[in-house]
């Protein structure tokens, strides 16, 4: 059953994570579940340490969802106008596709925005010491978007210039959204976008 569930078309983030886990000889299902548990516990610890509270403000969470929904619509219409999307819902199970969408929004943004933007920005500041913050951030966005686009072709998808361009544009938009609005908004917007694609393609 698990082989069927994981038969969707994989992008670069999927391949990178699954290959790394398989190389270590672990089962990806249990590793990912454990990873999400540790991330949740880490966030809870940070919340308690910094704000001395576990309280979730429902009104603020609702505003985040509405804002992310709006950004996802913009991304969906921009990419949809080019007849290309960031993901493919090749699995007929709707519930699995929804779970996949939520997960992709989180771990892809962790890899391609949180980690890659930080690493590229630090490299720019280290290599080009005289470069301004704006220029460093500009080239960081470009490099991160290129990486984001190329990694979608490390799975089974064949490289095409149109697909690369669309993913590159999406990488720029998501990168700018992360810088301006933070990880939470960007991850939720990405998840909403993937859900829109699922209903569009199915």
C-alpha cells in the first residue's frame, strides 16, 4: 500500500530527502513522521521560552490564513496562465493529495527559502564583501529560484525551458514573499496553491 501512496511524480526536494534517508538505511515514512514531531516540539519550546505562553491567537491565525489564501490565488493565476504548475497530482486519492500538498508547502519552503536563502546570502556577503545588502539579497533570490526550478527536474520530469521558466518565476515570488512576510505565510500560501492545483487537475 505504501508503494502505491508514494508513486506520485517527485520533484527535487522529494528526491533529495528520500535519497538521503534511504542511504542511511531508514524508512522514510517513520523518519518524516519523527521529523515533524521534533519540529513541532522545537517550535513549542521556542514559543514557551520567548513568549512564556502556548496561547494561539485565533484572530491572528485567521488573518494569516486569509492572507496566505490571497497570495496563493495570485501564484495560481500567474502560473496557470502559462498552463504549467509546480506539482502534479498523479495519485487519484484526493485525501493523500491534500496531505501531500500540506507537507510540500512546509518542507519545500524550509529547503528552498529558509535554508537556501540564508546560505546563499551568507556566501554573497562573504565572497563579495563590498556588495550592498540589497544587491546580495537580489542575487540570493536569483540563485535560490534557479535551484528551486532545477530541483523539480531531478525526479522523473523531463527538463523543458518553459517549465524551468515558470518554476523560476515561482521561486522569485515565493522568495520575495518569504523575505517580506516570513516562513509561516509562505508555507501556508504554498500549501494552498498546491491544493488549488489538485482541484484544477482532478
